[in-house]
C-alpha cells in the first residue's frame, strides 16, 4: 500500500484529474475495467461527498490490479493492491501533471477576476463597502449553485461511465439511462439562467465576468456530456448489429449441419436398401439351392433304395441257388493274408469298435480333426495301406465354404493315390447335425458335390448316411445333446454304413446276418437297430 496527503485547495483538482485519467482515458481501453463509487452515492445540500473509490481491474481474468481511495475531508489518497507499484511508476506522474494543469487553469481564471476587482475598488470604494455584507450572501448562493452543478456533473459522469463499462445487450436499460441523463441536462440551463440573473442583480461586474466564464465552461462540459449519450446510442446500435450478425452466422452453421446430417441419413438409407436387396437375393438363392438339394436328395434316396432292393434280391437269389457246401468252399478260398486298412476320421469314429467293424481287414484307426491335419498325417505315414477310409468333413464345414472343402479333400485323395498307386479309398459323407441350419445345409451341399466330383473315378467308394435322415431332416434319436455328435445308435448306423462301403471296395461279401427266431422277427426293422455296443455291425 502507498498513501499521500494533499491540501484542501487541491481536492477539487484531484477529483477532476482522477475522473479524466481513469474514466476518460483508461475507461476506453479494452484491457481494463474501471469502477467508480462515491460515498455517499447521492449528494445533497445536507450531505456532501466523503470519499471516492476507484477499482482498476483487468478484463482478461477480471483480476483487481489496484484500488484508489480518496478521503475528501482529510485529503488522504491511498493505493492498495498487488500492482500498486504500477500506480506509483506510471499513473502518479501523469496525475500530478493533470493536477498542475487544472490548478494553472484555475489560477489564470482567479487572476483575471482579481484584476477586475481591484479596478472596481479604486473607482467605487463606497459602493464596495455598502455591498460587502450582501456580497457574502451572494457568494454563498453562488457556491450552492456551483455545488449543485458539480454534484449533477458527477452524477452524470458516473451514469455515463457505468454505461461505458457495461457489456450487457439490454438496450432498454441503456436507452432509459440515456433519457434520464438528457432530462437532467435539460434542467441545467434553467439553473444557469437563475444563476445569471442572481449574479447580475447582486454581484459586481468582476464577479459577473468570472461567473460568465464558469458558466461557459459548464456549458462546454454540458455539450460534451450531451454528445456522450449519442455516442452510447451509436455504440448500442453497433452492438445490436454485431449481435444480429453473430446470430445469423450461428443459424447458417446450424443449417449447414442439418444439411450434412440429411445427406448422411440419405446415404445410409440408400446403403441399407442396397444391402437389403442383396440379402433378399441371397435368401432367394439359398431357397433355390435348398429346394434343388431336396430334389437331388430325394432322387438319390430313391436310387439308393432301388440299389438296396436289387442287392437284396440278388443276394436272396444267390443264397437259394448256391448249395451250402459251395459257400463253405468259397469261404475257405479267402486268402489268409488280410488287406491293410487305414481309417482316418474325426472324433465321431472314437465310438466304433474296430475289431467289430470288419474281420476282413487289419484296421489302423487315427483321429485327425481337420482336413489339414489329415493331409499332414498322410504325408508322414510310412506303411502302405490297401484301403484308406476318410471321415474328415464334419469340422471343416464350419470354417470353410463347401467348394473349398471338396477341393481340399480332392487334393488329399490325389496325394494319397500318387503315394500308393494301388490304394482304394472310401469317402464317408457328412453325418446329419442339428446345431445350425446353415451347417446342416452346407453338409448336404458337400455330400451332393462329393458325388459330382468323385463319380466315375476308379477305386473311389462312398459311405452314404442318408438312412440317418427322417423326411430329409436329422433324426434326433441318433444325436447327442449337443446336436452335433452321434450317440450310440447313431455310431452303430455310421459303422454299418462304412462297413458296407469297405466290403464293396474290397470285393468281399458281407457276412450273413445272424438268424433270429420267428417269434422275435418284426417287419420293417431298420439296419443298425439294436442296443448297446456289444453287437456286431451289420
């Protein structure tokens, strides 16, 4: 804090200097905000000004730079705040210069008045003596008028400064304040006229001249104050235009954003429509493929039934025509060395008892879960099998397209045939499953493509499992709870179908079925029907 004291004669110049420097000079700067507070806020003849407080703030962070307090009665001026050194270094020298100029202007005015008064003293001494008492009275009245004008001036200055420091867009309040100022200014000329009349009637010519000069100064100040409301009106109009321009700009940006959103929504809708059409086309293709597959399956089932019927008739005819002795000789003619059979498949073949699958070959079974695993195993297998049985399509159809599965299986068979030229191969079709309609459909497509791909190739035989279907759908009685793997009954039918294909490829007739008593024979009992794993596969 820094403080200093001034004399009583310099109180008025200091007030005017502070007003000029901070309100008229700093108040127009955009980086500073000035706040002027009088105590008391309203002046009257019974209540005079006690103190003036000026707050200088920064508009960037609204931080108080320093605070100036002027105590009128004691003449004490103090500056408080963290930046009071700026006041000492920058503001104080300028304020001293302003006070000196204001004091010099007042001295010049008083000198002119004293000169005129001395001239009247030499010319009319008796009149001066007779009017001495009245002069004191008039001086008091003139002082009252001057005080009223100064109070009005300070009130008007405070109102204008508050308008200047306000950043609000409430134009109605600003216009009301300007109107009040104009009304107050209009009352000032009447007070000046009354002051002139009083001065002419009661004062000497020297006093009249001094009062005229003061009146002229006041009129000049009034004119400047009148121009300030007009300036505020112009500033208000400018602020309104800026505000309207900002609103138009925001509305334009909002409209652009809406248009962009509309374009995005339209583009997304078009893309959705396109993909919907594609989906419908794919669904139609799937439906057509499914219907075609059902037709092919139906034809295949009919053909298979006819073949089985023919085989059954031929077997019955041979059994009736051939004596039992000849059958025994044929059995004895089977060479003692059994062919070697390599059985490679997924986990579904784990439940098959290889020793009960067939007695006509020596079987080596290996579990390989995928086609790639099967290919890798066959490339490292050193023995030479007479027949290769593959049941390896169950897992690959979940990760590959049907055509990819067929191509990969064809490569495996080709590689095995190249490695073992006399090799015979049995390809086991995919077994029915109910875990997914897509997987079931792909499995049926693979079975159809297998017949198309390998038909007519020598030493290739098929193990068909269509007898596991009921009206073209998987039989739930043959599946485990996961709807993928086969239960005991399903494994029994799987082994029976593979056994039939093995004997067909080795050209070895199936062993005769075990005879049953007439009391236990039942019509329409399907192949592979039985309980437990202890029975042989027919």
